C-alpha cells in the first residue's frame, strides 16, 4: 500500500490535518486510541470509513513518516 492510499492532507478539510485517505479521520486519532489502551478493533468500529489495511499500514510505516510523505506529495501536486 503506498502512502497515497494511507494518508492525505487538504487545507480545506479538517483544518489541513493529515487524515486517512478518503476520510475526515485524522491519523492522530489512531494513536490516541491505542495510547488510551483501546484496541485496533475499537478504533475501526468507531471509524468504519478507515480500513484495517490503512490502519495497519500507518502503524507499520509510522505516522510521522506517512504524514511527511503525504505533505511532500501534496506540495508536488
């Protein structure tokens, strides 16, 4: 899965926060859930627009790296 399928940014949506692609769910929400002791299943249940594959890919890649890559791609577009 490439970064464009995981995270996107749009200055006109959600205040420009990096979100899971195709959603308005900030990628930081996943970390918030996991840091609070909630499971991946809890997160996916509360945010069904995010796929398990997206969430797992974000964790594998790392949110900071995925966010930086998405920002670079947005600037190039």
